[in-house]
């Protein structure tokens, strides 16, 4: 059964712990560290079998590697990985398939899944995702499955990717009411002027929305984060049931993330943060870029029929005839979103098209 918070640590269950990595690709009991060939064989030299002979895998351009293929029932508890080069963070697609479904429930660029969407490292210290120096990615999202779990990584880049990884899971019964984790990635590059960026659309079924990560590239001068996050639940039409008051407000900040005398200020907390601020360098990195997350763990957004989520590309400009020193104005920013939700089916409706290499590109 799925553990309930920290209380689960003290309980006896029928679960057994297993782990898949390049050193134990099947997760079999007593089968770790058996490799005689692998990416570490030359370094291990005369040390021989059992001494880090196969710590990683290599994924050639255009290839897809199967990271884990697990028979259930069970729950994935932890993912860890790191890559060389770090440019692979936007050039690879992480996918997860539940219970033999032909389509993935999770399909997200590797870096975006771990709140590092700009091919540039940001420290993240949240309860569900941790990104540690230098590019050590960790996820603690529970991923229950009943029949099977299959994780893959596709390399869309033009160079070979070396991947170190570990998938820690527990084999045990899964509660009847347990839902499947889904994650969808979308990018508006840029948001058409006067329109909104859509995070989710056409998702039907019962579940709960649990997380947002935005990689936001600014294309206009001035403050960029006035846009409202809107959640259209269970048949909502033109207007949503849940409507925020601004982008920085949704991510738990305030007043433009701008500490007087300090400017944009990063933060990372258990459930929300602005861990990444990429400032212009006056040359080729000409635009401001940000990375923000919010995990709806204490406050999941529940739906029983359908779900749509949007964010406005809205900023502040100088006032004219409104009698104020400022006014809201449409912007056309570069917004890439990762939306995480649990659903009562292993495949969701409303899946976006698979992103291609150019759509993923950081530019």
C-alpha cells in the first residue's frame, strides 16, 4: 500500500525494495554489480567484477534507451540521474508508461522535469524535486502502477549522451483509489500577442493537479509577471473556478520578486520557488530567463470530469491616459511549462504533440 507521510516509515508492510540502474538493469534480487563490461570497465581495470564496471549507459543521437521495465504492482519512490553533457537536459525526452499503455503518461524534457529547463544548473531544494551540484537530479513524486512501469529516455540531440541513473521502487499492492502520475510539457515560443499559454487542455477523468514548473523567457522590457494562472474545472466555460492574482503570487512570491536594492531574488522552499534567474550578459545571452515551481501537495486541485490550465503572458508598461504611472499590457514571452497531475487512467486525453528538436531548443 502507498505509505502515508512519515508515519509509513514506522509501519511493517508486505513491500519489498528494488532498484534499477546501469549496475542492475533488471532490478533483480542479488543481481547488482555483476557486469563484466560497461562504461567503467577501463577505469576498473584489474579491480574486476563488482568494482563499478557499469555505472552508466550511452545513448547515441536519435536512440531511445529503456531505463526500467518493471512488473507490478508497485510504486516508484525515487528517481536520480545526471548526464554528460548538461546540454542534454533540453535535448532528451523522459517518458513513463503505465500498465502497458501504448502512449506515455509522462513526456517531458529531462531538465524541465527536474526544474532545470534552460540547460543551465539551478539548485533546487524542494520536497518533491531536488537538483544538486552539479546536475544531480532527484524526484520523489510517487508513481504507482498495477501491472507494469516502463521508463525511457530519447536522445534528440546531435551528440551522444552519457546517463547515470537509478530508479528506486517498492513492489507491493497498490490501493484501489491510487491514480497514475502524468506530466505534460508545452511551449509557446512566443505566446501570440494577446493570447495565453496553455499548460493543459482536454484532460478528462478524475484526479488532482499537483505541480507546475515554468521556464519563462522574457521578450519585452519592464515587469513581465502580471499574468494570472487559471484552472478550468469540471465543465467550466469562459471563466475558471480557480483564478490567481499574478504569476509571482502563484509561485508564492510578491512584488515582482524584487527586493529593494537587490533586484530579482531567487528562493527554493519545500513546495514553491524561483530557483533560477538568468540575467542578460549584454552580448549573446540577451534576454532574461527564469525558472519557477509550485507543488500543490498540501493543496491539490481536484477535478472529477475535466481540467484545463492556462497562464497569461502579461506585463506592465508605462501609463498613458489612465491616470496611473503604469498599465497592464500584453507580452509575447517564451513560456515552457511542465504540468503534473494524477489521473485515474494510465493515459490521458488531450496529450500535446511530441516536441521536436527545434521546439526544445534553448535559444
